[in-house]
C-alpha cells in the first residue's frame, strides 16, 4: 500500500480504538488508572516480543536512541491527555480537536526536516484542520451552539505533543525501522502507565468491578487493534512526508463520527451521545471539508 492508504487505514482502526476507549472509560472501567494498568501490562508484553524479534540495527547511535525514547514519551503524554479527556468529554468532540495537530507538524517539518509543500497541499491541511475544529462545536441544552472553551487548550496541549512525536519519529526512522520505534514506544507507554497505576487499591478495584470478564475481554480486543494502527502510522511516516501523513491520520474524526452514528442506531447505550439535527448537519459539513482536503493531497 502507498503511504496515503496506510495512513487512512491507521486512522480507520484507531478511530474504532477511540470509540471503545470512550465506552470503557465512561461505562466499564473503575477510573483512568484502572484502565491504564491492564493496558500497561499488554503494551509491555508487545514491547518484549517485538524487542526480541526486531533488535536495533548494529551501530545505532546513542543520539538516535534518545530521540526515539523522547518520541515515545511525547506520544505517551499525548495519549494520556486524550484518555483523561475521554473520561470527561464525549468522544466525537475530543478526537476532532486533538487531531488538528497536522498544521503544527507542517509548520515544524518544513523548516526542520526540509519538507516542501505546494500551495494546494497547504490548502488541504487548512481544510482538514478547519473541518476537525468545526466538529468540536457542541449544542447546549438550551439549543445554542457552544465551543469547548477551557478544555480546548488541554486538547491543544495533546495536539502539540503528538505533533512533536511525529516529527521526532520521522527523524529516527531514517536510522531504525518502524518495528524498532514501535517497541521503544511500547516500553515508554507501559512503564509510564504502570508507574501511574500500579497501586494495591487499583488492583482491588479491578478484581471487584462488575462484569469484569467482559470488560477485560473488550479491552484486550481493543489493545489488539491499537498496535496495528500505531504500526501502520509509523510505517506511513517512514514512507511519506510527515506533514501530509499527519494530515491523513487526522481524518480519524470522520471515522469516529461514522462509528458513533452507527452505534447510536444499533447500540444506543454504548456511547453517551445524542446528536441533534443541527449539530449533525454541522458535523457532516465538517466531514466534507476533511474529505475534500484528503482528495487534494491524493491528487497532488
């Protein structure tokens, strides 16, 4: 597959992961730490397996290794903020705002990595980001349209962290494979998650939670999907210009919105989301902007 198709597939899969994350955090798991503990154990397992299968190339420099670890820590911090906000905000508002980060990637990558973009590609990035921001608006109980306000800046912090993670990933992928970068990132995530969540009372909460087996089974399935999406995103960053790859991956809100609409019909209690007609129309317009931006990137 081309880097465009790889990035799109990554966005589609991670959109499903975000939907399941939102369900688990808001309805099933005993808090964020209770969620992070099993995820940390699973990530550590993946990291150890891939560490054995894909060792670092001979002669890998200390500088490259440090940048790779920094990339993993930046991505971990961004993910923690996303999970924290998913506990408090509805998923179809959180993800669009967070994934405005391609404009930051483009601004940094052009001077730092020497990437060049055509005017149409800049237009495409702006369209995708504008579409994502538009989806972030919500309707208040009185019927008026409101903005996320203070929470937006928390989302923006996550966007900045993810942008820096992609930039540093592009740098190190010139020296190591995306498999290497994945297990380094998995180690960073697992160590951070376990340090945050490994507490006796968290273990007790997990043991005593209702419908434990079904919740852990769903979480395990979700953590099978997540590594596939991350590997695809790293592979697409390795193959293509990081500014445009990040833009394609930021189409995740389209998939989140699509999955949420389907689930709202099939399993209305799976997510806490009841879109009104006005907001649904607004989000469809925003989706059209995002799709148009992707089309421009593909054609150019």
